[in-house]
C-alpha cells in the first residue's frame, strides 16, 4: 500500500511539472497542480500517523460481549 501512495505522489508531481511547463510557473493551473501534490502528501502522512489496531482490539470490536473485552467501572 505504501508503494501505491508513493506512485500516486510521483504521478501528481509529474503532472504538476507538465502543467507548469506548459502553462507557466506562475499560472493558477500550476499552483492548483502543486496544491494537489500537497494534498496527496498530507493524506499519506495522516494515514501513517493513524495507529493500527492490535489483534485483540479487532477481536473486541467484533466480539464486544466476550468476557475478556468487558470494561468495568471502578
């Protein structure tokens, strides 16, 4: 999955370079293309920060009635 994100980022960068070469480096189209690159990079960074659930957490999500998943108030 990480390779997929890197490929998407690289494609967006290539597209931004092409747009800027044809439209000019100060054009609104160029700015929008680089904004798209930043959005994809931000999404990738956000996804990396999201902690993965442990197997136990997944189990409890799927079986909240299981004895080992019960939460008690003190």
